[in-house]
């Protein structure tokens, strides 16, 4: 069984949209948003996937979500069939598994992807991960791309939890992994430079993304981020879905 986030109570957050950020920005995708996370970013825009009532981890909005309304459990077979039907109707065969932290549900995710492959072998599968959770061995052969987003100090997470050195080294050594860093200030970019040096992350595999949930904030931060990317050889990514649909679920 898989624990998923909801678009609305009782309706799983499985949907088709253009990828809004990172290395695959602008590509048509089917998204599956899983529920649950081992980290607690203070600026997280999907806190409804983890900050349930009784969870006192800090978040700037201070909202605690009702678990029953914001989480749904589905069988691996039902999730795979829902994805398959979206692929038939679109047609879209790029799957993005996001969260929360998807790798926390590795065994069930592996079974779901095996079922999906039996329905249609042509899916390109991406996983969005915070980079702190080891990749389950059984899941490994099902994934084509890892969108690794290590959380910097301004996320509010302890470094030993969010940035385990051995795990970051493992992602660097995996040629399927690209790195996306959420940046709010120039100090955050300085931390990216340091992590890139320590873990030998090639600049061409790094995307900087402005932190923000509205178009004005994104635009302001992208203007100075552009200079940093140009100077260091990084890639710059917008948050396209914010411009298209606002800060909403299922987009």
C-alpha cells in the first residue's frame, strides 16, 4: 500500500501537468505525490504532506493539517492503473514521483512501478528526493532520473539530518542524479558553492531555484540568481507552475 497526498479529501494527488522546475522543466508529466517526510522545511509549500495535527515541527505558516483529509492509502495496483490511464488519455509517459519524501516508501513504490511496467514499458520515471534517504536497492532499476534537492541551512533542518555527507557523495556518483537547490538569499548560494566543492558536484548538474510561492518573489530572486548561475556555470530554474496556476495542489 502507498500513502499519497490528496488534492481534496478522498482524491489522491495524481495528475498530469507540465513539470514546473528543475532539469525537466516544461515537459509534460504525470505526477504522483506521496505523503510523509523525514525533514521539516520551514518554507515547505507541501506541508500538507507531513505536518499533521500533533506534529510540532516548525513551519512558517503554523498550520497543522488533518491527516484523514490530506492523506489517502491506495494499493500499488490502483496507483499504477490510475497513472496508466492518464498516460493513455494524454499521451504522457514521463512519471514524476514526488512528496513529501518518496524514498521512505521504497518497497511499495517498487511494487507499484513493477506493476506499471507490466501495463506499459515506455515510462520514463523520475523521483524527487531531498537526498537524505538511501536509495533502496530493489527500487534502483526502475528509476531513470533522480531530482535531488538537498536542504540548506535556511530550511531549518539540522545539517546532520538533511545533509549526510556519505549520502550526498552517493548521489554525486550516480549519473542519473541532478541537483536542485532552493535559494532565498546570497548566503544560501554560498552554501551551495561549499557543498559543490566538498562533494565534487559538477556545476552542469546543479540547478538553482528561487524560494517563493508567488510570481513577484520568484522574479525578484531570479534576477540576482541569474548572475550567480552565469558566474559559476550552474543552471537556473523558475517555478513554472506558480506562474501558470498559482500555489495550488494538483499543478
